[in-house]
C-alpha cells in the first residue's frame, strides 16, 4: 500500500469544503473553494465520500479502487481544471469544444465531463508514449483532440460512450 499522506491532506481540504456546504456556509466560500463546492453539489454520488473523515476516506478509496470506481477527489480536481480552462479560454479549444457540445444539446455537466475525459485520455496516452521513449507535445496533442471534439461533438461523445473507460489503477497495473 502506498503512503496515504498526500491523499489525506487533499481529502481533508475537500472534507472541509463539503462540511461548509452541508452547514449552509456556501456564501462564506470564495475563489477555488467556492468552485469546488459548487461542483461537489453537482455530484451527489460522491457526497458521502467527502463527508468521511480522511482516515475513513482512505479505507473507502482503497475499497472503491479495487472495484474500479473513480477517485472522487481526483474527479473533482479534473472537472475544476476543465472548468477553469473553459472560463479562461486557455486553451481556447477547450471552450470551443464545450460550446460545441452545448450547441449539440449536451447538458453542461456532461459537456464538462466529455472535455475532462479527453484531458484524461491525453494524459495517459502521453505518459505511455514517454515510457516508450517518444517525446510527444502534450499541449498540441490535447488541442488536436479538442478541435476534433469541437468539429464533431456528438461523434466524439458517442465514441466515449461505447469505448470502455480505464481508470488509473488499471492503467498502472497494465504498465
């Protein structure tokens, strides 16, 4: 088992935010904490996890990962990253892809998840290439995938639905 210290510190931060949400103190949050709180509200399936104290959350995470469940804390961070990319238009292709999905009548939360999935896939693909000694330009690769999504949002979305999802634990075991 790996060292849980980084996870515990991160989860403590998320647990604090969730506690403020459940105590009705959303208005007291600012900046990134408020963004994370709003995203947490959109994820009722993970809220039980953020309510757990860090040691209990670590045990729950180990059990969940064995069953192929996504790490809720990483999921939240990834979605917040994509939201920042969309809002700041950095890269602009993230916002363009997101808007194309909305125009295709994909609801905003699912649209963010679609962009986040591309970011995740690119991350793993680039890491895999690097392990083989290749030196890919991750930024350009990500942008090319976002451009494809912007041009054909429903095609890419349907490919994501039919393509089996791999989690980080599966990837690291297979490496």
